[in-house]
């Protein structure tokens, strides 16, 4: 079966493949998680990379897409997330998933310069797990994929003197200070400014006496399904409900603007955060195994 690079007219078929697989626990993969062609293109636009370079497609007998695989990464980054192989149900059992994965790993090492690839797959997707493990991926950890499907109730600041509002460009330094103190992945001041100025992210902040003491960063490249990406609270105000109230405030605005679902990933070990997000309205949707492989 022919395996070739992605073409723009493949997008509807690949989005349909992704959406169909996400409906059942036994087929679930975290990436891709597209529900429409618009979401496919928005994800690559958000990362500033081209799907034609990062996605491979398997063609059926009449040239129609029957399988896909690929990578998500920032430009020229040697670390990437795997778009785990997805194959049309009628084509399964013929080794196509393995062919796609081998083609992708070869392309990643030889053409894209990748050094490390991670994959996230539903814990009940035993066939997918076996495929990855058989190709040298090793297990790392688990995450909960959480969903909020109802508009949160408007949240008031839980402490006197706090005010919630949208972030402003001049808040970049304060947000970055809290972000760094929380131990998130490294981020430069320039990148923080770009995120605040761009249209693929939304930032809400809590202010106390005019200074930013908490932030919530949402990824909004899928407007109907925003992701809660990062939430940070100044050390002196942690464990007092500030973060969850700020997330509820931010998501209430997103749902009011047309969002129908919010998503986030969370470590099962973070019980405090789990309870906080459950108060906002999030529920565990899938348990995901994370694996990685060096190329």
C-alpha cells in the first residue's frame, strides 16, 4: 500500500479517522484529536509547521486515505509528539499500522532531524500500545485527559483584594515570573510577549493591589475546544482556591463565546489539582499512557 506525504485535500478524511477513533476507549490516542479539517490545519498553524512535511498518509485501492501517522513539534525542535498511527477499521489486521509507524520513524530521523519522540495512547488501546512497545517505545507515566462539557458558573475571587481580568501586554513579566516559579518548561520573555499578543492563546490573570499574582493560559487554536495549558499562582496564595476560580472565570468567558468543551491533561498523582479542576466542572475522560523512543 502506498504511503505518501499529506496533501491538503486529505484533511477531511484524516479528521474523520481521528474523530472516529476518539469515540471509543479501545481505539483512543491523544494525538491526533481532530474533529474537523479546520482543527487539523489550526493545530499545525498554531505550531508554525507544515502538515505536508510532518504527516504521512496511506492510500487505499482508489487513492483514498485509509491511514495516517506523523509528528507535532515546534519548528526545528528535535523533540516531537507522535501522531500515532490510525487505520480505517476495514484495513486493520494487515500490518498497515506497523508500516506507517516505521515510515514515520525513518522520516523523523532522516528528514526531520528528530532525536526523541513521545506518544500518548489510551490505556485500554492494547493494540496501539503493543505496536509502540514492539517498535522500541518505553513507558514513562500516565495522565488523565479531563473534559468540561458545561459552562462553568461565574467565579468570584476567593480572597479579599483579588480581581480577575484579561491579561495585558505589560503583564508579561509578572506572568513569566510565576510561570518560572511553578517549574514549567523554559520560556523566554520574547516568547511570553508573543503568546500574549497572538490569537492562539488567551490569558486571564488575578491581581492583588494591582500586581499579577496568578494566571491561567488557554490554548484557543480550536475555539470550540480550548485547552487549559498552564495555571500558576504566587507561592503565598497557593492552596486557597485562586487557581481553580481563575480557570472557571476564564472558561465561563470562552463558553459564552461559543466553546462547547474544555480539555486539559493532568498527572494522576496531583490529587490537589484534580479536586480543584473537578470543582470547575472537569471530569476524567480518558487515562493516557505516555511512551517515548530515542531515534
